[in-house]
C-alpha cells in the first residue's frame, strides 16, 4: 500500500523549519527536520519587519528536500501544512500582489489611543473576541494605521495564509490564526462586523474562514517547479497559529482540563484547553486570551518568553547555549525574580542592560558576567510559569494532574525542573517540535491516516518526552516572595 507522508512548514519567531512526518509501522510516526533556517526581526527604514521573501525561499528549499527524502525512502508526499507566529498580516491586492515587507508585532504602537476611541467597551470586546487588549493585536494595529477603512479589492492574510496563497494561489484563513487578531468571535469561527467596524476595519477585507484540516488544493505550477513536487501533493489548511498546532493533541471534549499547557518558545503561553470560551472579567484582568484551538478553545496567558534569552545571546554574538545552561544547571533558585512580561523588555534593543536594571529593582544585583544573567532569566521565566499555572487553576477551578511543556524551551532542563518544583505539579516536557508535529498530525487526521491528531502525539517514543517529578526540591530552597 501507498505510504503517505506529510510536510510541516513551521515558521517561528526565532527559526523556521520544514519537518517531514512519516508513518513508521508499529513504531508510530517518525519526524525528520529536512531544513531549518534562522528568523529574526530586522529593521527597515526604522520599521521592525520580517524578511518573509527570504523565509519563503527557504521554505521552497525545505519542500524540495521533503520531496527528495520521500522519493528515496519510498513514501509519497501527500500533504503540506503551514503554521506561524500569530497576529502579523499582509494585504493582497486585486492583482495578487502582497504588501511587503510584513511588519513585526515587535514594533507595535501604543494601543491606548485606539482603545480610548473605540465605540465598544473593553469588556464587550473581550466578551465578543475572547482576546484582551494587547498592543500586538492585529485589530489595534490596523486601527492605529487606518489603512483598511475600505477593502478596495484587498484581502487581509495572516502569515500562514500568505504561505498558503503563495503555494496554491488561494486566499483564506483558519480559525486559529484568525483568532489572534481580536476580530474573530470567540464562540464561533466567524469574523463579525461588530468587532471590525469598532476599529475602523472593513469586514470585506477579511478572508474567508475555513475549517482546520480542510483541503486548499494543489501547488501552483510555479510552486511545483520551485520544489520539484507534483500536482498530487495537497496543501491543507492546518492550525495556522503555531500555538494551536503545538496543542493539537489537547481535545477538551475528550480529556477535560487534565493538564496545564505551556508552550515555551519566543513567547510563553500558559493555560488550558477548554470546551468553550471563558470571558469573565477575572480572566480578562489576569490577561488570558481565548483563542480558537485545533478543537475547542485555548485559554492562554501570553507571557514574554525565551525572547529575553534570545536577545541576550544575539547581543553576546551567539555563544553556545548548551554550555551556558550547563553552568546554571545546579545553582539554587533565587526567589528575587523580575517580571518577565515587563513592558521594557518587549522591543528590540540591548537586553542585558534592561535585565540587569530589572534585577536591581528586584533586589538582586547581578555580578559581572553572563552566567548570572542567564540564571536570573531562567528563574524569572519559571516563576512566571508558576504564576500562570496558579492563575489557570484559579480561573478554571480545576486542580490539574500535571503540566505539559512543549516547544524549544522544553529542552531547557532547569526551566522544566523549576516549574515542577515551584508548582508542586509533575511536568511532562516535550515534544520540543510540538508545533511541526501538530501540523503533520492535523493533516494525517484530515487525510484519514489517523482518527485524531492526538494519536500521532500519543505514539511518540520517550526520546521526545522527559518527566520531572515534584518531589525533586533540589533547586528551590526558599519559597518565592
Ligand atoms: P519559536 O517557535 O518562538 O521560534 P521555539 O519553540 O523554536 O521558538 O523555541 C526556541 C527556544 O528554545 C530558544 O530560544 C531556546 O532558548 C530554546 N532551545 C532550543 N534548543 C534548546 C536546547 N538544546 N536546550 C535548551 N533550550 C533550547
Ligand atoms: C507564539 C505566538 C503567540 C503569539 C505570538 C505573536 O509563537 O504565536 O501565540 O500569538 O506568537
């Protein structure tokens, strides 16, 4: 029988990759990263942008490799899916030209004037969209720019939608990425003029919302010749939002709130999968968004994540992360942590100085050298995870059995260990590539190769996951203030 394989194009804020997933007999699924390429915010004429043309060119390289790998191993590449970071967008005009470059949320303006001028109350916007006001939200930035009062034949596409458009020539979006905009309803996957008109955005410019797992179509002839792939490869609309792809295993209708979910990458997302949105005033004040998941609602607190460490590394000329982490591995937890989501850490610019200043304010003057900085960052990220877990428990009223940490940060042993110690909940860490695995799993389910995306995750072997018990209080000696 034909052995069908699926490719995930996973665009993260710190790197992009193309991952090939193949069914591997009784052993479940095997994942091969066929291509990885760096990504970062760059500055163009004073504006923070993503070099999407470069990222797309790298994507084509990766897809070519995915095709070649399939051919040499006797698989047929049956599907391609794309996911990326949230909120950023482009406009495609009537001639199919995308407005480039895509601006990065890192340069988002102060949203206060837009919020003050909006005819809907802060509470109504939250009740409708499930998304609290945050400078990065598509809705608030579009409004600040006043560029989309009339559609003029233009269609708004989020980053994964732009990839799907370039690959297939078809416009559209999916509920997961669209929900990061604050323009989609939380209770049903539809844009509403109530939300768009409140921020002066034409509802006509918003793309059609297609279900997660729907077929988009074959590659354009241009994409075929750039990748060497044929017309038999189907592009699927997956969970375009990387966070939703990473949590594609969590199905609240099957599992209830069994675990607290943490996605640990450039951002930290902490929360739970729910059967329906939770838009209470308490949820809003605690900073939780209700985003559409691959199924159900993802109630998530957006925290600044490993961005802080990434920017320090960039400033230090990219020293080896593993050896830096090794040098803080056995240091005791210092409860004098700083607020990782402090607004001064948000933008690009010198990070070490900003971290040192916040540490001094927290009564933790750091000695010279990088080790103390890394120590303070990891301790502070773990304290933020613990606080997000407490908030999740308070909001849902459920005492979860464990915490699941996915994403690149699940490889950070100290971070995972501290999270278990500070919360008293066991941590399951991994898979680090949950996002790409989710994007493969959604295709496999849509294509009938598995009955639920969770099956693909359930079949992962121990190489993908590590267990941290709560009894290990080796690092936490004093309880944080
Ligand atoms: P994004 O999708 O936002 O680009 P990732 O999920 O790829 O983020 O996570 C990137 C982060 O993962 C890096 O900032 C780094 O701190 C962490 N990471 C990656 N590999 C390792 C490793 N081997 N050990 C510890 N941390 C790692
Ligand atoms: C994480 C993420 C997160 C936010 C941010 C912009 O990669 O998608 O969920 O939406 O990026």
